[in-house]
C-alpha cells in the first residue's frame, strides 16, 4: 500500500499505525503521531487502520537549548 510519511511517499505492508511505527524503527521510541492531520495517542495506534494515500506524521522529541 502507498502512504505518505512525513511528506514522503512510502510503500508499506503495515495494516495499522502501530505496525507502521514499528516497521520504520519507532516501535519502542517516544514519538508523536498524526493520521490525516489528526493526533493519534500512542495507546490507540494499534486500532488505527491505514488506507491507501493516508498521510502520516511521525515526530520525535528533540532536546533544545
């Protein structure tokens, strides 16, 4: 399936947002996620099904200063 992750077109076999995060190496990382512009809390990612052309944002926290 083709989806857009952080503005880049990506092919994935992931069925859920949780599977996608794991496939992209964010399985145990603290990240914020959004699907089609709507924030998705970490505990809900396993229930969120992905569809063709969905837009996903995955943001990692950064230390600033």
